[in-house]
């Protein structure tokens, strides 16, 4: 295999550590482009961007006229521009409304190209007010530099354990690193939807540190839910030419359900191998990285045989945008300000972060400092990004999950499934599970010789 392909497979596996989808869901219900005027309210958030009379320059990256922030991306390597696209959409929309108290938002693209996170963070340390709405596969490699320069991170995505939940970070996902993000989903699968599957669970993970730790956490969570692990295996990040041996092992072990922590292209090949030997699992957890149109296309008719699902962790499904005004508005904004670019799940997550940053920054008025915007964001008790996501509480640093929702993959696209929602399109009555095992910890200010008293 050529080195470039090997690295591409590695990044596909590494990105799973965040459990976030990397691509969008293009379906028949998604709204088409529109030329109508777009409201400067977003969902139930009222005019977070406004004209104003800011006069001072109270912090690095902040003048009377502009607020400069950095947006991390790996687009120079992955060719995925969703975080940069989202920055363009949000800043264009916000600036058209007057900016933040009259200051225009400027997003500086910090392209890590996979392996240059530290360099891009150091650049941001010298020039930006904060990092907003971005992410990189190896984000953990730049956390110490970020904290050393006291740079807040309003993350669009976190990946590595050193980054997820690190200090001076605001990440409106709603699940702290100490808790199982998917426990509610898994308990529904093994206790309600497919109880017989609990007796023989299987795991396949990409052979990379992040996914391997995610797998160990999954085993702990599902075992606590009453499941028994009958099979566990790794596959090389460079890919597998023939998935038949894996499929045969799954069959020989009598595996009834599978959690797949790997890239969705590899999952599609494994599903084809399982289907070829006529072995059907009760369910397959594809992880949210498969929540996109590309997976549907390459998996094809195997999705009519295998039962494939994913947990969206409280994000309103993109394919149901017509029933949710905020999701529809998000898609409309993409069509208006980034025509031809796909509004994806990672883009939606990043947009939620931009909204939270803008609301917090606006509340600081003329005296916009890093400390003010960070503390203002943490005062939010019930954040829904205007209706894009289930309610979360950013004020809690290591929060247990509250709500989740599931979708099912079919050959015609992703569809909602009956997971016994109890709060609109979400299920919010699941008891959280806190890990008891020993796993890597996020980086803190004391790790770099700093404290909150240094933060201004």
C-alpha cells in the first residue's frame, strides 16, 4: 500500500477517539438551496450578533473593529474543509448582522495537516483571541502549548484523550471524559431491543491507541450493562484486503452483536464479508463516523441484510431537518454562504460551538477578554444551540450524558428508529455510567505550571 493511503487509513481510525461523525448525511428530506433572506435570530436564540459601538482593544486579537480567532483543521491532508466551511458560514452570517457588538469576526485557518498541531497552536498563541469551531486528529499534541499561553479552546471536535476535557476548553457536546457517551444507547440495545445479543458481544477496533482505548471503555460499559464479550480483534490502520477471516471468526465465536471502532469504509467491507457467508448479526454499532451518505453508498444492499445503527448523542438528525426549524436554518445558511459545500454533522457541532462563543462574547460588551468569554460560556445551564441539539449543561466540567438518539442505516439512507424517545426526538431517562478503569487524562493548567489565577 502506498504511504499516502496508509496515512489516510490512520487518520480515519484516529478520528474515532472523539466518537464524532466526520461527514454529513445527504438524504431526500434535506432542504434544497434557497435565496430567501436569512433571519439573524437562530432557532430560539435572539440576535446574538449585533451592531454596536465597541471602542477598546482589551485583549490579544481584539480591537475596536475585529475579533480574530483561530480554527484548527487537517484539510491540507484530509481535503475535508467542514470546519473552515462552518467558520465561513458563521462569520459571514454574524458579520452581516453587525458582528459582536460591532466587532467583525475574523477566522484564521490553522491547518495542522495532521501532524503540525503544535506549530499551528503556537501561531494561534501569538495572534488569536481564542480557538473556535475547529479540530484536528492529533489535537492532544498541542494542548500543553495552548495552556501555556492561556488560549481558550471553543472546540468543534476533540479527538485525543489529552485534549478532550482539557482546561480552558469549552466543548458543547455534553459528556465529560469520565462517562460513557454511548451507555444509554448500548443498554437499550442489550436490555430492551435485542436482549439475546447480550450473551455474545464482539468488538473490532483499528490498531491505534485511541480506538483501542475506546474499545476497552466500551467493553467496561457493556459488561456493566450485563453483556458478555465473546470476541475482540484489531485490524491494521493500513486496511484489510480480505475481511473474510474476520467474518468467519465472528461466526465461529457465535457473536450476536458487534461494536465497530474503525473507519466506515472498512466496516462496509466487513459487512459484505459477513453477508457473503450468510451471517447476520442482531445489530452492528457503526459509530457516528459512518453517519454520512458515503457509507450508505459503499455499503449498498448489505444494509438491507445487516442491522446497522449509530448513536447521534443528542444531535437532531440531519435527514429530519424539515421537522426542526433550527436544523433547517443551519442547512439554509450553508446554502447561502457556502454554496456547494455539504452541511455535515461535524459542521453542525462546530456551528453550535460558534453560537456559544458568539453569545458569550457579546455578553462581555466592550471589555472582551479571554477570561470573560470563557466564564460567560460556562454560565450556560441549558444549551441547545437554538434547537440543534438536546439540552446540555456547559457549566459542568465533567458532565454525565443526559440525552441520546439513534438512527438506522438502510440502502436508501439513514432513518430514525424506535428507541423509545421520551423527550421529543431524544431519550433522556438513561442512568449515566462512570468509568472505573484507568484511562488517559486530559491536560490541566497545573500540568504546565499554570493556574486559573494566571488567566486574564
